[in-house]
DNA sequence: TCTGCCTGCCC
DNA sequence: ATTCTGC
DNA sequence: GCAGAATGGGCAGGCAGA
C-alpha cells in the first residue's frame, strides 16, 4: 500500500511522457537500446572524444565488473587512472564465454591452435571463487554474490586451494556418489535459496569442478596462456571428491575431439568445451571469442531428437513483437487417450518472416476457449487458443520433469514432461496432428536418458 | 494461514 | 539458455 | 561480428488475496 501510494503520487506529478516511462519501468517494459557496451561507448565519446577509445575502458570494466567505478575513475583520474584499475579480490571478473559452431569439424578450423584441450562441460552453475586467506567469496555467472548458497564450496576452497590468495573459475554441480552420476540441473537449483541452506546442502552436496585460475598469490593470471594457467591451477589444488579440476584431454585433431565428446555424452555430461593452447590463449574476461568453443548434443541435428508438435495456443508478443504472437504453445499427441498434452512454449528460432506468417497459418484453427482434447495446466494457459491442426518441428536439448506441462502427466506427483531450450526448426504442413510425436515417445526418450 | 501468481536469476 | 537482425 | 532484444523451463521466495 505504501508502494502504491508513492507510485500514485509520482504518476500524479509526472507529465504524460514521464508517466509513460514510469509505467514501463514498473511493468518491466522499458527498452533502452543501451547495454553496458553502449554505455562504455558513450563514456569514451564523452570524455575521450570518440568511441574508438573504448578498449581501455572496456578492459577495466571486464576485470572490475563495475561500470560506475570506471566512470568515476575516468572523471577523476583520466585514462591513466582507468588503466591502473587492478584485479581486486572480492570484486568479480566478467567471465569468459564460449563460442558455438554448427558442425563439430569447424572447431579445429576456427580455434587457431594445433594442440586443443577438450574439457568436460558440466550442466551446473558457473561459479567464480575468490580466496583471500580464509575469506572466500563466490560469484555467479551474472556476478551476484552467491557465497551463502554454497557453504560447502566455500569450505573446500578455504581448505584445498594451496595458495594464500586466488581467483578460480569453474562449475558447481551436484554429483551423486552412490550412482556415480551428476544430478540434473533442476536438482542443483534447489540450492538457490535463502532459507534452510544447511539442510539442503547436506541433502544435495555440491562439487566444484574448477577449469581456470585467474589470479594467484597476489598475481593476476589473465594474460598468461591457458596451458600455464591450467598447470598452476593443478599445482594449487589439493584434489578431493568435492573439488577438482575439470577432466580433459589434449588432442591435435578432429577424431580426438569426437572421441572425447562421445565418452562425455555416454557418461551423461552435457557436452565439451574446446580450448586453444596457443601462446595468446589468454583469459579474455567478458569476451566470447574463438579460444573457447562449446559443443553440445543438440547442435548437430543429425543425432538429436527433434519433435513434431502441435500448436494449441499462442501468447501475445511484447516489445518488437507487440501486436503479433510472441510464442506458441506446443503439445504432443497422447494416443491412448486421444488428447493433446503440452510439452513447451516456443518463441525462439522464428525469423521475422516466420513470425509475420504465424497469424495467417493459425487463423483457421482459432478457438474461443480451450479445445476439449487439449490438456493444459493453469500456469501454461495461453492468451489465445487453437484447435490442434498446425504441426511444427521443434529442436531441444533434453526432456525434463515439469510441474507445468502435461505430457505424460502424473496426477499424484502433479508432474509432466517438458522440453528444455525449445526452438523452431520448420513447419510440418504435411503432418496431421495425430501424426505428431506421441507422449509415449517423449516418455521413452526421457527414460532412456535418465536410466542410461 | 494457505494458495496462486509474479519476479529474479540460474541454465 | 537460443536465435535473429540492424549496424 | 557485435550488441541488443525477442523468446524458452524451472526453482525459491515474496506478496496479494482467498
């Protein structure tokens, strides 16, 4: 009520144009067209005369993650001051990201190194750990402080990193000792909490798989080569069951990459990350460049399972999709019951032309209310309903358990199955809705992966 | 007090 | 996360 | 190729309303 009163008085005092932006702010509809990089361009333009002078500012930002600090330092001390901003413990470094390719054979072509390190890729949470004596801070990929969420990792970094100060980069995962397999990502995410952290940490212990070293014993390591950083990392780690460096191989060719990839997938891992071992294989904070390339099982569609799903609903688009559909609700066919059960929404993978085409394709199936043969939970209920008619090919990474999608719905557990990372591939106009992928087939895919 | 919806942040 | 598009 | 902005599933947690 306090908030409402305050906001009401702000709206009352505002001009019509101000009101528009206040409402957009409150409803999360604000689009600035300016992210952090555009802000840095603006700083360079304003204080250094041209946005071509962004690089030193960008570097300081990449190692400090604090655009306010960069701006303040630039104003007070000029470029020299910005260049002197050091890597600082407990101030996160922007994580280096991985590039993607559409064929695995592109990896050796683009990586720019004859020797390639191939590391396991884990489906967990990216964690940057700062060790400052006994004082440990953990940061998530988007640099929020998650120290309190992982008391077990804090303790392991404290005890098993044999350096007084260090910054590590790695992945928190939930490894099940009994089955010798990694828990699904969803299980690890139960650790993202404020309360009852201790109990859940005991129930789902985290393992820290470290793959990089950015700073050690007072020295920044960003501009050392990957092989040097890795060697120093291994020297500093006193490995045990809950903290270790990422498993990897070194290879010189595509066959080596492919072999390791296959063993990773067979062991239930998400994929691989290939890393350049060249002289200039520095840690490029904040960058997504060709020194690191990832490969996951859904990238090469030949091996991946694509699903043919039926459109049963759509949601109104926002922003640049305002006025048309932003996403569609997709369902599989339950042959036994002759009904359609939802598997995912889908709004990615559409070109602007596909999107423009959507209303025309769907208009004939438009329904006033939920069609009788369509089963949907309240959380997944769409803005617009369609009778099952249009079939579409959908690509995704994997099938997961779902509290909102009704495919293979278990009324006892109130859970169905959903597709993770769904995206549009193409229309399947020649298919009838009853020829879509069945809920039984999706269930089989889920079980096959889950039970090896 | 309990439930459902919405947001924020992981991927 | 994935994907598309304007610059 | 970069930067930005569309969009996905899921979990925890806060808050409004039953």
